[in-house]
């Protein structure tokens, strides 16, 4: 297969690897990762795992589909093009790039542990398929929805893939604690319409039937978004509120036992132990609280938590930057940071002494 839907660019050779992983309920499932090798080969293989922000409830936005030229629908094309450019940039730097469909065939968007395990299993499958030694250095990079996989993979790696030579993880726009993210975007004109989509992804992962909890209008919204990707959700139901999405007795969704339990399980920093590799974290702050969707204080707190565990963390908070602006800044900065980790340069740290 070839990578590249843009006919103005030269397509890159790529292959796809089917691999086994585990979903949220512990069931063995299969998914795929797309692997792009440098055109000229590499004497010292370095694997860059790009963790996509495809944020999808439809397979039309799976990286394994869009990277080979699949049409994600016009509303999602700009984000797809941006990610293709990032993958191409990593490949041009000589990395073996692997891009896993970490949401799986069930499209379990926001399912943290599952996404992290799947990302690690996709990297492991890449190493095995290419017959790379265990010492081959690996770096991970993910923004927004991709940061879900990146952070959980970093936390799970010491136990789930202890022999992996992970040299560093770059992530930005991180949804550290959904219990804080949901109230932050509730009723807002720009981001509230992703709430139903996130709830659908979480319910799919946990095999939770949402219908008894939703209002009549909420069921209509969920039906609409259940086959969409984030580009289509944007602006579709502006100023949406959780109150109108849920039946009256479930309006305070964060205190409904089943949702409270699920949300607690999605909070980052809760895996026993700590990441083994350095981390680079970028957060935007456009309104004094966050970037419009991700809470800056939560991200700073997570960085401080990792620092306290002895993990070298370089944390940057971009004042005045919303989620999109911070994302664009993150991509270039993350590539530069990963390049230094692959080169063996000691990781910089903003951790307090």
C-alpha cells in the first residue's frame, strides 16, 4: 500500500500489521497499525509511534484508512491532512513510523487504559514484524485525543511492555480528569458538542447501554454523533448542556454511580508505579483556566505528580493559546524534543528541585 491521499505529494510506501490487544473489559481483540519505513532504510532503526487525534466513532477516520487515501468526509479532511503531514515529517527524519488504530474496531474513543495498551501492543507488533531488536529506541507522540493513548501507554509501559526501550513521550492538550473537563466545556459554543461523542465512546468500551439515562433529545443527539468523527461534531449542537442530554434524575451525571466509577477510572496518574521515560507536555491557556477544552491546572498537576516520582518532565503552558493554537505549536516542538531523545541527549526538566 502507499501513504498519501494528496496527489501533489509523492506517496510513501507503507504496510499494515494486524495485531492482538485487549479491550476495556479484558476481551482479546484485533486492530491494526500502519507502518511507514524510511525510503533509504536506516542503519540504526528508531521507531516513532504517532498517536493520532482521530477522535472517531466511525471507521472512516481510522488512521489505517485515511493514511492510505480513504475519505474521512469533508468536515474531517483538514485534521486528516494535518496528521498526514506530521507522519510524513517524521518519516523524512529517518524514523520508522507506526500509527496504531488504538480505539480498536469498536471505536472506543476516550477509553484510556485500552488506548494505552493498544498503542503499546501496536509498537510491539511493529518491532516483531520488522525483526528489530529489543534495544531499538522508541518514542511516542500524541496530542489531544492522541495524548490519551500517549499518557496511558507511558504509565502502563513499565508493566505491560517492560522490555521496550522507550526513550520519551511527547504529549499535549491532555484530558487528565474527565470530571473536570466535562463541566469546563458544558454549554460552551465550541466544544460542548463533543460531550455526547465522548460519552458514546466510553459507553461502548464499558458495554454500557446509554438509552435509560438519556432524554428523548439526548437519544437523538447520540444517534446522530454515533457514526461521526470530531470534525463533524464541531458546531453541530452548540451550547449543548449535559442537563438537556440526560433524563432529569441523571442530570448530575458526575454523581450517577456508574458514570462516577467510569470517570474515576479514566483519571490519569492512577496506574501503580510511574512512567519510566522522560516526558514533554504542552498545555494551552487561553482563558485563565485552559485551552477551551483541556484544563491547564490538571495538566500542570499531572506534570508535578510525575516530577515527584522522579520522571524528568519538561512542561510548557502556552499563555493565550487555545486548543488548536497549542496543537500547532506542539507538533514542531514535540518533533524537536523527540529528536534529542533519540540522539541520547539528557532530557531537560522543568521539575522543581
